[in-house]
């Protein structure tokens, strides 16, 4: 089955700097890659997603890139702010065999003022 | 309305109790999901319903019993749980399962924090 690996597990970033979170997936049949942000005690919320027919997508300070050949996708956050401190989960969704969404283990960035 | 509503928000139950978690959405979504999330871990898929039919059961113990009475509601019936079942239970919904739908984004509810004593 699909396996999603996410790195790093924690990340210390100076406010205003950029942060990058990387994920790899194992099943080439995956074709939808959402990123969720989960603040402490709250629900996961989608912040950006990318489909397998697109290489890059940007939304204000966040961007996602996808390399289908290498089965890598990454989240880039620019000009980090204290409110960016949360847990970020990448995920990969299979469009066959049950349509499961498999989550990475999560990354906790700490934005230092 | 882009909300998935879960009740109750918190639940404490004994190992011999029977309780139910409820989830409701009015976005016209036809896929609904139950996830279990332990502290500092990602959500772990339990069940998927598509058009009110059970599509995926991720080998969940029978003490968890899902039910989808209609396209807006999803229940999770709990019976004879163990302390290790204590977790945040998240419900989610999406427009559809398959890529023919333009938007497969899953919306999560706030979750029910379950404690089994």
C-alpha cells in the first residue's frame, strides 16, 4: 500500500525566514496531494493542494512543488510568522483501490521571534 | 455552509458503556470518513462511506461500528472500548471519492475527544 514519509519532524525557523517541508510517497498511482495545518486542539485544515498533472502551485506565502518522477512533494512557506507555528501534515491520495488518503507523520515548525 | 459538525466535543466513557459519536454535513458531499488521531500523530483512517455505502474498513475492531443513515449523517457506535482507544475521533467529508469530481478536498470536523476509563 501507499506510504508517505515526511521530514523533518520538527523545524526551528527565525521569523521572516523561509521553511521547507518535504514528503515522499511510494505509490505512483497517487494523484492528489493535500497539505493540512493543524493548530493545537483544532481540526486539520487544508492549506494548499496539488494534483499530479501540475508541477507547482502558489497561494500567497505558501507554495507546493511536485516531482512525479522522484515521487517527492514539498511545502514552502516564505516570510514565516508566529501564527505559522502548528503541525503540518502532507498527504497522498490514491485514486484506485479504495481512494485512501495517507498522511505523513507531521512537521512541527517553531517560529522564533 | 462549509462545516462538518461533530457531537459531542468531549466524551468520557467506561469500558462497559455504549455510546455514539455523531457527524453531520450539509455540503452535499457523498463521501464521509472516520479518522482516529492520537496525540502528536497523524490522522489514521478507520472507515470510508461513499454514497451511504461502506467503502473501506481499515481492519477496525468490531467494538467500533459505523453507520450512515443518510447522505448528511455519519455515526460511530462504540461498545466495550479499551483505555487505548482514547483519542481524538475526526469525521471528514469530501465531494466525492473519485477524480471525476473537480474538488476532492476533505473538510474535517472539530473532532470528539474520547477518554475511556
